């Protein structure tokens, strides 16, 4: 008993050091949480993620842009201690969006993304290392991440901490003299809590900091009606808080609710609300329906047609005031199943999204821009 | 800002001590510990008549609590099967208590896993509560006098060797 | 804000770890929660893709539970 009390205190003290540097803060928080929780002991074990494989065809079509491609993922556990995963994702983009069409000419491009992950389980903790590399002709993005999750309180509460560091190389077609970099730091913390035998909730917080070239070398801004290259700040710091609740409704169905609030140093504030419903039909069918509403306010330096000279100016519609409504449906069919051995499912999902901009005009018509998009996903998933 | 945090922390230290002591106290003594008598129960069996723990006196009993939705439970089934077939004739009995709500599905899964030992239904979770299960799966080893000797929480690769060693020891 | 968050997370975790409150949902009562439809995350690839599609078009990012990569998508 004494030993437990002693073990708890130093760990807490370690975590209590108030650090100004965000990284040191994260590490000490990590030490405190893990130290305190390891002291609590318990022989419970968290499961390694199940072995599985997924093969997907994805397609996005909207606003003059189409992006299709395959994606593959394999996950396998080794010696019951480590679970390794690897995935490959391709985006074949054909871009004739309003920006491209009004300021340049349509183009085609291919992006490849590789990710690797390793999950390690020890008692009630799970540690995940991740590496990801995305390459397209004018942009390379590399990420590495570390996530730790810890089950506590009889397995009713799971606390997780995560960290990602990214470093990008920005280039420009036909302009080898243009070369810049962007670096990203992401810190996340989350808590998942079992509320009742039928309800589970989670709260997540993520802070992202970007540094470097954060715009696009092709994008044009408008100042006094004239086209000028956009000027973005070289730093951006954002925060997002996400709350989710899942509830079992008793007749082999479940409801999902989600709300996220986002805010950043570019003065963008965004709300996301999502409602979902899942239901089993018979032994083999699972269907999901979802409704998502997203709304954001524009960045400080965003303007459709700036009437003053400012240090930063952008006409990037991703930073404008707009909202979007998405309606989605998914179906999964259990093709082969041997309980305890393997299971193969065929899945298909489609989401229809309507984007409506308030302060971005379609210069071809002079009215606020809006477009519809369709997102299709067809995939085979197997657990073994 | 710094000051208020430090103030909060020194008050917080008292909470931490409470938490740490509470940890010790809060982890209440489980009902089922080595050297206590294993609580008696009677449950419906998947195949055959109801089974009562008390009737197994004189034999070494392994009570294994499992569910179809618990991965490690399914993983340890083949090992338990092996143990049952090896020592069943020497006075060893394995009672596997299933806590699923849907017994039909559980029977299906048990059959597919090739289970040969008795499977008992605890759908209303009475026995699980009686034994105050802290994890899934949980394995309790009871000796010939009905006393609890070993309690295993969870299942990790290699546990089956410990089970075998302990069963052999109790069978002597 | 983040210092308060730090103190809150550590304190709440320590408190949750001990004291007199016992976990009120026992391990054998978690059958419904173990069902895939109750999971916050089901299949990795479709979720990563959906997150990517939104990241490219929306100003908001993060806290979705998906650890994604970056890209130069305009």
C-alpha cells in the first residue's frame, strides 16, 4: 500500500513541472500519466489490433476535380507482441476546378502515399509508431508520429496522447528555382469513457502548428480587381476539440453523434456536426447513414476582392466563409465468415456533399460559388 | 497564471495522496481469492443436464469465464481444449462459463472452435457477479476441497503453460 | 488554456485511477460495446480517405482520430 502511494507521487511531481516549451510539456504529461497509471498495476491486457487487410477503390468528383485511385492496407501481428501495418494509396487527380480553369489550365497529376505503422502492447498500454510519405511531382510530405493510449479504471477509461511531426518540400511545376519547405507539429490528447453498457463517449483535442510555406505557388489573389500572387503568413497555429458519443439502441442498431469546434491564429472558426446511424439486417448486412454539416468563417486575410493593401492576402476558397452539407450511406456485406478465424466483407459507400460559399464568387458568373461533390468508396475488408 | 497553477497543484497534492491511498483502498479485496471457498453455483449446460460446482468436489476444477466477443477468450480455447483432453481422465474438470446474451450464437462459436468441455450459460451474469470478474477472460483454479487456489486475469500467450503446471500440481 | 488542460488531465487520471468509485460497467457487461458498430473507428482506409477529402477542402483540421499524412493538394 505504501509502495503504491510512493510510486504515485514522484510520477505526479514529474508531470506537474510547468514547462513553457510545448514538447517538454507533452513529455512530462506523458510521464505523469503513464507513471501514475503503471503504479495502479493490474494484470489486464489490451488487445493488439486485429490482423486485417483492406483493398479500396476511391473516387471523388466535384467542382471540376476528379481524384480516383486504389488503396491497400495490410496489418499483421508478429509474436503476439507487435502489430505491423503498411499501406499504399494513390490519387490520380484531374484538376479543372474553378481556380484552375479561371487562372490556369486543367492538369492531371498523380500522388502516391506510403504509410508504415508499428503497434506495441504492454499490459494496459498501446504504443503506436507511424511513418508516412506522400509524393507528387511538386510536393513531398513526410510525417512521423507517436501515439500512446492507456486503459485505466477497470478498462472504462482510455487516455491517449499523440504527437506528429511533418516536414514538407514545396516545389512548382516548370519552375525549378522555386523551392521552399513547411514543417508541422501536431499534439493530441483524448479520453474515451464508457458511460453505460450501451453508451460510450470520447473527447479529443488536437493542436497543430505549421511553419514555412503554407500556400500554393499557383494560386492567385485579387486586389482591387487585379490578379496578384497570394501572400500567406508563414506560421499558423490551430486547435480543434472533438466530442463523440456512440449509443446502442437495442435492436442491433447504433446512433453516432459528433461535434467539433475548430479555431486558429488565422481567425478561422469552424463547426462540424455529424449524425450517424448504423443498423444490422439479418446475418450478413450492415448499413450506415450519415448527415454532416460543416460551417466556417473566413481567415483574417482572406478576401474575394481586396479593397485595401494588406501584408497577407489570399483568395483561397478553403479559407473563405462557407458551409457544406453531406449525406452519406454505406453498406457492408459479410461474404465469408468463420468465427474466430477470418471474416471477409464487401463494402460500398457514397457521400453527396453540397458546398456553398458566401464570400467567394464565381468570376464567370459573378455570383457566390457553390458546387456538388460525390465521394465513392468501394472496398473489401478482411480480418484474419 | 503561474501562481494560480502552483496553488492549484499544492492543493492537488492532497488529492493525489487521497487518490494514491484510495487506489490501495479502492482496489477492494476481491471476493474470490486464493484459500477462500469457491462460491457455489448451478448453471444450465449447452449439452446435458445442469451442472453444479459443489458436485465437482474431489476433482480439480478450472472455471473459465469467456464470451464470443472477447478476442483473447477465443484464442485460449484450443489450449483449454488440449488441457481438458489431456487431464480429463485424471480427475480434472473444466467448466467454461459463457456470458453472452445470445446463447445460440455462442453455441455456434463454441462448436466452430471445436470445444469438447462443458459450456455453461450465465446469461443473467449472476455467477460473473458472484465471482466479481475483473477481466475477460478470467480463469479460476479450484482444488479437490473446493478451495480457490489460483486466479488468472486475462489471457496472454504462454498462460496455458502456467495453467498446465498448476493443474498438474493440484492433481497430485 | 493548455496549462489548465495539463493539470486537468493529470489530476482527473489520477483521481479516476483510485478513490472509492468502482468501475460501474463490468467487463462481462461490455458485449454491446464490443460490437463493431459501436467502435469509433471501423476501417482505416475509408476513414483516412474521407478525412483527406475534407482536409483538402475545409479550413478545419485535426481531432478526428485519424493520423493522416500531408499533401500539396490545392
